[in-house]
C-alpha cells in the first residue's frame, strides 16, 4: 500500500526572505505610490487618458479594497500637470431674454477679474449716476420739462376756467369726475335761482356749458398725449445724462477685456440696459416704501457676473475632480430658487456648477455605484457625454414638483475624461444590461487583486508599505515587521506565491500595528507589533468562531476527532462574517440501500443547498456510474447530509468528502475520524482545488488542539491547493513536530486509501478490482444492489418495502 | 426772540378722492406731536343743486365720457366716496394708534374749513394730482379758506418723495416760529433740523421780480437753495403777501405753513 506522506513545514508557510530587503526601517525607502503591480491597468489608463476621441472614457474595475481611486488619481495628477489649464466659465444676464442666461468662456483666471470689474463698474455708477441726476444742471432741465408739461396743462385748464368764469360758469369736482355749473361770484347757482332766470338766459347758459364741456373733454383727452410727450422728453434727457456718466466708465471697463469679443458684446448690452433703466440707479431712496423684491430690491444684480468655474487659485494644469455624492445637481449643476412672497423665483446668479463644470477640460472621477443609486444621474451622465455639452436641467420640473418659471441657461461645451470606478460584478452586470456603457466607456482598466511574490515584488511592496506609512503619518516599520506584513499580504492573497494588492486592507493592518507600537512606546513598528495587530484583529472578530468551536467541544455539534466510522466523515467549511473568515468541521454522513440509481442530497431536497453544492453531489452519481459495475444498471439509493447544518450550504468543496462517505457506506469500511477532508471532485475522481484552504485547516486544527493533538490527526487537501498554504504559526509548528499533518491529495483513490487504511485498488487485466480493495467492495455492493432490484418483483416474500423504482 | 406755536388738532378736509398717503401722514404727525386728528368729509350742497338742473352732467376722465348727473346717482356716488374715505381714515388711525374722529358735514368745503378751524389747528390740504382738479372751484376755495384761517396749513404733494430725512425750517430770522416747530418735530421724529435763512423782501422773489412770475421764481430759488438736502418735511411761515404753496410740489415733500405771529395774537403764541 502506497503511504501518502504529509506536507513538510516548508510547504505550509512561505516566510518572507528579509535578507533580500536592503533597509533597516521603511524610513529609508523611497515610497512608491500609484499603480503598484498594475501594469495592465496602468497601460489601459494611460491609453484612455491619452486618446482624445469621444467615447474613450475609462471604466476602472477591481476589488473594492484596492484603493483604485487613489492609484488612478496619482496617475491623473501627473498627466493633468502637463495639460493646459481649462477656460473659466461665467453666466451673465441675457438682456433680451432673462430666462436664457448667456454662458461666456474666458481664459483661465479671468472670470473673477471680469466679475470684479463689472461689480466695480456698477458700484461706481451707483455713486456717479445719482450725483449726475441730482446736479443742478439736470434738475434744471428736468424741471423745465415738467414745467413745460404742467404749464401746458395749467394754461389749457386755466384758460378754460377763465373762459368759463367770464361766462358765469365754474368747474366743480364730483365724487368721480368733473362737471360745469352756472355760477355767480364763483358760487354754484342754486336750482331755484337758476329756474328763476329768464328762459333766454337759462338757454344761453346751457349752451355755454355745452360748449365748455366739449372744450373740457378736448383738454382731458389731450392729457395722455402730453404725458407721453413729457415722458419721452424726460427719457431722452435721462438717456443723455446717463450716457454721459456711463460712457467713460464703460469704455474703461471694456479696455480691460478688449481681447474678449463676447465680453465686449456683453458690456455693450450692459451699457444699453443701464441707459434704458437709469431710474434704478437714481430712484433708490426716493421710492415709496415697499416690500423688496428680486426685481425692485436688487435691480443691479442683473449686471453682476456669476462665476461658474474659475482657474484662479487652482493649480495649473487640467483639473482632477472626484465627486463623492453624484446627485444630478452635483453632477451637472443646478438652479437654486429663493422664496419671494410665497413664490419661488430664480435668476442667472442662482445657477450653480456641477462636478462636470469643475472637471471640464480635465478628469472627473465617479463611483459607478453612487452614480447608479442617484436618480437621473446615470442617464444624465450618458446624455451629457453623448451631446458633448453640459445642459443644466431642473429635475423637479420633469417630475412636476414645481410649476414656477425656471431658466434655460446656455449649454457649455464639454471636453472631459470621465473615470468610473466599481467592482467587477457591477461592471459586468452594467455592461450586459446597458449597451451605452460600451459606447461611452470604451477603455477598461481592470485592477489585479495581487501580484507575483518575487523578491523584487516583495521589495516593491515594502516601498508601498513605506508610502502608506508616510501618507498616514505612521511610525517607520523595521525590516522584520515588513517581513510579517509581506507574509500577511500573501495570506490575504490566499496564495503563498502572491502578494495582495488590496491596499485598504494593508493600510488597516499597518495602522493598527502603529497603534500597538505607540502602546508599547516603540519608535519603530516591530514584527511583534504587527503580530499583535493581526492577533487583535482576529480576536475582535472571532466571537462567532469561538462559539462554534465551543459547541463542538461541548459536543453540542457532533464532531469526532478520533476513531473510525462507516459512512461518516469530517468535511470542512468556511464562514465569513463581517470580513472575518474562519473554518469549521462539519459531519457529513451517508446511508445507502438498493434503489433506482439516485443519490439524494438532503440539503437540496430541503432547499438549503445552493446550485453549486447540488452540482457537486450530482457529480458523485456520475463518478459512481462511470467507475463501477458498468454491466448492470445503477441500483443505488444513497442519501447524503451535512449533519447539524441549519443554514444554507453552497460550494462544491465538500464533494470529495461526500464521495468518501458514500464509498465508505457502500464498501462498509469505516473512515478515520481524526482526519478532515476538503476538495471538490470531478467525475473521473480527480480532486480539484477549493478556496479558503488555510481557514479550513486551521478550523479543524483548533478543535483537535483543544481536545489534545494525537499525532494522527490531519487534513486532506487538494494537491492544487498546496501553493495557497500560508498557515498560522501554531499549525505549522504542530506539523513540524509531527503532531498534526496536512496531506495533499490528487485523486479519490489516494484519499480513500488514507482514510480507510485499505488500498483503493485498480482494475487488473481481468477488468476486476483486487479482492478486498475499496473499489472492489464498492463494486460488489453495487452489483448486489442490482441483483436485489432485479429480483425484487419475482419473489414478493423477499422484497423490501419503501423505495419505488 | 424765538416764537413758539402749540397745536392741538389736525383737520383733514377729505375730498371725494382720498389719497391714503395724506391721511397716513396726518396720523403720523398727530402721533409725533400728540395731536388729535379730525377727518371732515364734506357733502357739498351745491353739487346737489347742480344735479337738480335738467342739463347737468359729469365727465368721467377714466370712465371715458359724459353721463347725466342726477340727485340719486350723486347721492350714491357720495356714499361710496364717504365710505371709502372713512375706511382709509380708520385704517390709518388704527395702524398708527392715533386719536381720530371722522365726521360728515353738509355744506361747502370752504365754509366748513373756515368755520371749524382756528389757531392751534393744522389744516391738511392735498395737492391735486391733475391740473383739472386744481381749477375746480372746491380746491381753490379750500386752499383760500385754509390760508385765510388762523390755522396752520399742511400742504401734501400728490406724491411724497421720501418718508425719512431732516426737518427743514425756512426762517426769515432767528425768531421765526418755523424754527421751534421744526425742532419740536425733529425731536419727536428723532431726526435733525436744518434751518434755511430766507431774505424777506415782501415778495418771494428779488425786488425786480414781483407778481406771479416773481413768486414762482422765488419759490424755485428756495427749492434750489435746498439743493441736495434730503428733507422729509419743510416748515415755513407764511409771509403776508403770498403762501409758498408751490414748494410742496417742487420738493415733493409736505410743507407746513405756519401763520405769521401778530402782535394781537400773542395769546396763541408764546416767546422764549
């Protein structure tokens, strides 16, 4: 019988070769930042950044803890410095249509200059114009116009009054108008006196009054025309006066922006508007008191400049903007409203920029999940990229939430590189269900989870550790400490030959190690500090693991670690709660009897088994059917169960254990209970790799250790998983001392031999398995089941009840 | 010697059209000086007589055109005007918490003002908004009656330029009562007093310019003299020859015209 040898201690843990690390502490290292070990992603990012065509935006995907944003930002910051600083953008009032504010592009840094110049211009005019309009010259001319008008009226009415008086008629006021009445000594003649007059006189007075009435009406009807003439005259005077004061100031302001035609055009419009509405500058303080309003209270706001994006104060080069809260408004800008007497009003000054405005001409970094979870943002992002311009839209209007008048600001041309970040699953789902993803995000940068563990890469990761320590303000790490971090990086990678690139997880460990170094008053972080941090992390998260182990040790959960039993085996599973994974043994049992060739997975029957688990069990049927008693129908009924498992079971890592249990039950040979098994199996009986091998081994080791290591205990793992082993120190030590063993198994035959102590057996030249071998026993039992089944209908007295064919 | 004038009451001769700003001003002034306000709504008998004539009709500038003026319609219109006036008056009184009395009188506005007002009263006259109103018999009679009475006259422009600012006293000398009245008003209103000296020629213009043109020129000069002063009210003592009635419309602020102090009227004025 071939004896399978346990793995050596060296195969269980690969220590870091700190002799290759040429530093004492990380303080001596040049920190490396950005894209460590991400050559593929780096090439993609540089390509995406370099290509200027539409649609070549970037989608960066990778594990959530990879800190992709930081890495990409570091690359982009470097690229951005070499690019031109984008233009400033402002919104100004549209004097022809105030609902459609005008966007003006200015060279970087000049927007604020423009805004200040306009503000100063208006300030100056607010001082200069009232003085001009209060000047004696203006007042005299204005008074002359008013006087001319009043004189015209007064003369007309006075002439009428005098004419009336000369004919003994007065003009009187009635509650709502005027009337003419016969009079004597300016007093209205009482009716009795009037009736006493001779008829001729009465008639004459009546005719006079009728004539005067026509004249009164004529004069009254002329008044609006006179008033119009007066207003025109005053307007003309105001224009002339205003122009005199405004022209010089406007020309001075224009001179500052002579190189910017759109600004000059706007200033000209401002000039025209000021001259046309000079009353706003002059009438302040002369108005009747009233409630302030957007129009009346701030008549000068319309000349101000709303600086939307400005280069002043930001570093030269293209902007790199990360929007962490990409609501629609935060993304494409929004329009604010103010409440005025219960009505919401707005104007061009209330237009607020979004991240796309700020990033225009540069790079915009967004978390795809955040964009997708904000209403309208994803659609708006795609629409904006498709149209190549930023259009601020008021979402509340789409929804009918507001019915107030809003603005339609000019669109702003967009020249931007959008970088979206998300995990792979989300990207694959999005790419599958939204065809526009491919249209707008043509460049994919896929971040690696880990990198090869070569001496060079270990040194590189040491520099990365130095970078994190420096960025986070941590103490330097000594070489031994770095060595342990590197080993932990391999454990995080679940691979002795790889190093994790999950920077966030490394940062957590480094930060905690620094804490313990501070606690121990160490100036540098030692290996002991790192180990303490790792132990403390496990200790904090291991309450559930401890309870599980306690239940096993108290035999609430039944797990044997000694002896042998038929149809019973220790399987291994991994549970992950809150980022902490731990392994635990689970008893798997099997019962067999004659039947219709069906292997029943009880977990699946009660819907506790996931599809992959069920697939693993079905593979067992395939294995049995392909290996044993090929000349008779499969006449087996077998049931498999994870004992005391009350939650869901998923994965096929227990399928080899289930097969061992099944073979044990069929062969009626007991399995060793001091061994635990993990590994999936295919239909040919080959053992395949599984995940979480370290946690699984440690889970069984902890139980065995608690009960006392016997020296015979151990775990069967797939041979393909040997490369993944980065076991805990105590496990490695126990194995080195021969108190525990890890067996690498590549076939079912190897495994069953180890578990039963009986050779599995291979078919001889006669096509039969050797007598007494496990395979022979299994095949014989299956033939026996086939015979029982064949004879079942013929001899009723010998049949068994229950299973229906 | 400075002359002082003591007021007891503001009489508001309410015409048919009641400008709320004038009523409000009366109430404000009354509150500042602790005066009573009496609103007089005069239902003119002469209009009723006119309405009794068969050919009588009235012109409605806004309604556009002529319509017969009969007694019944006139009564109805007067009632509407009275109700409106009373409402404006009551609102101003309520808002400014002033002791107010509203009275309806039949007769003529001139006779009523002449009868009811005396020394210690301020008669408020609102400048007409249109020249058409200015030539009506009632306005002219009301102004004449107010000016002829022993009461001070508060001329309120059709539109007031501002409601805050200094009180300006236009004085012919240090003893001019306008100075003390302006000071009292300024104290009450917590504002400053500006005293403008005025050369008394016997007319409001230079000696070479007398008559109507001379008066107008004189008032305009006074207006110009005030220049950029941002006053809220002007107090001026009426000269013997003519009242500065144009000043209100020129400066667009209320003008309080005081009666000149006469030797036989020392009883209502006191010196200090």
